[in-house]
C-alpha cells in the first residue's frame, strides 16, 4: 500500500481534508500529542473520528520540538520518518503532505514526493519568530514537489519571501463538506435548531471563532441599531482579545444577542442554514486577512445571503455571492435592503453553483491532480476530468 501521509490532522480543517482525500487514496493521518517527555516516548495508537470519518495514528511529540534549544538536542524527524516508513510498502512512492513549516526537517528527509499544504500565514502569528518561520518556509518550498497555499496572498508571500518557484504552486482554498451542498438552490432559511427555536425572525447569524479576528466595535454598533433583527452567534467566545475596546464591545454584544457557544463542526451547517442572512464581520489583521475563510464556504453551501467586511482579502473577489461593507452604516444598509427584498438577493442559484465547487472533495482532487501534473511520466494526469486547480506562475 503506497499510502498518502498527512502530517498532521490536529486542526478540524485538516481532518476534513484528510477524510475527503481518503475517499480517493489510502491515507495515513498523523495526530501528534504534545508531551513534556515526548522525546522518550515510543507509543503509537489508533484513534477513530466518526465525524468526519477518519482513522488517525496518534503519537507523542516533544513539547517545543521546533524551538531552540530543544531542537538541537531532540531530532524528532528521525523517529517520525521511521513511523511513516512502517505504514507504507514503498516510501519513495508515498506522498507526504506537511501542514506546517515546522515539519521541514521531516520533508527534507522523506524519500517520497512532498506536498506543502500552507493553511495559514504562519509568519504573521503572534508569539512566533517570523524570521525562523520564513527560513523554514524556504526549506519546505525547496523540498516540496507541489506547494498548496490556501490563498493567493499566501502564494505571493511564498514566491516573494520563501523563494518558492511559481510553477510549484496550486492554490487550494478552504471548503465545506460535500454533504452540505443541496441538490437545488436554497431560497428559504432552514428550520431552527432546538436551542434557538425561540428566536424571532428575521435572524442574522455570525458563525466561527468569535475572538480577535472579528470587528466587535462594528458588530456592537450594528446590533444596537438593528433592533428589528435577532442576532445569533455560534462559536467559541471566551478567547482573550488583546485590544481593550474590542474586548469591551464583545462583552456588550454578548449581553445583547444570543450566543450558543461552540458546536461540533458537523452541526454548524444547521445554524448556517437557519439564518435569514449571514454576517462575516472580519477585522483587518494578519494572519486572518491573508488566509481562506472556512465560514464563507459554510455559508455558501447554506445558500443564505451574506454581508462581509473587507477584513479578508479572499472575500474581496467573491461579489456578487456576498455584499461588502466598509463600515457599520453600509452593513446596516445592506441588511435592511435584504430585509425589504425578503432576504433574497437574486444570487441564490450562483451561490449553489459555486458551492458545488467549494467542497473538501474538490480540494483533495485539485491537490491530487497537481501532484500528478508534477510528474510528467504520469498517465493518470491526462485522465483527470475534474475542475482545474487555480495556479500561479
């Protein structure tokens, strides 16, 4: 078995991607468990996720494995490669997908083809050494046969800052589950989940991580001035926000709107479908601005009209699937315009068509095709009949 190795599936979007890929190829999905004494532990165990369906191999990884001085004393990549070699008959034919620059030492030593799947602008993360991350990105791009950032901005960063060759790059955005896509355009909101059955329509929904990447001052003003609407927030809302004004605005919104907390990823679509309109109120800051909006693809499949701020570069190219607002006044105007039209903006069919191409299965096919194209000897590449991936050169 020449399995595809996925290192690692610690995030929900990597679990979703690996589950979709497993429908097409044998997959070994690696799930690290950070341990204080990980360098001295040799256990390995199988874990099974039912939603999404995915078998994972959990293993201990030394805390601080990529940082000095631990990095100098604990060459974790040797043990990691031994684990992966044991899971495939022909390592030189087993593709390895690396989802973070910190796995560069593994990528440089793996005998098979490397795919660097870049799901975030990691160099912009608070608390990380940007120069170290850029140096690791350079190493990853050099080792990889295919590089798959999830946005054009990250692709540009890789070319300009990480010395990545443009012909290696295929943009693979975030997505939603294929099962979330309807068999026809959705023109009406879905039923309300039981925990919000008492909300009065019309309902405006905000889904996702309800923390510092949201413009809470804007949200507070819009909520305060749209008393005719019910506001529903779905997602974790207890993560710290550094900015005091944004933090205070979130507390005001929590006291004046419905927050239902974090829901399993598989249940999010129920909430996305039930709202009359969706709001994506991103605050323009990195690394969010350069990434790919998972919540956009959830709302796309739900079919409801969307209003977004300009805090996410990817969304600036998504009109007319959504409406863009520069400030609270424009967002309020857009929501009231939707209400006057019965929350139909005339783009229901276009959202439905786009949602069919925005699934994790489509993303897995695009990455698989990019690897096939990188091998000029592969006959399978010419047999591909799916959508062409977005490429930069």
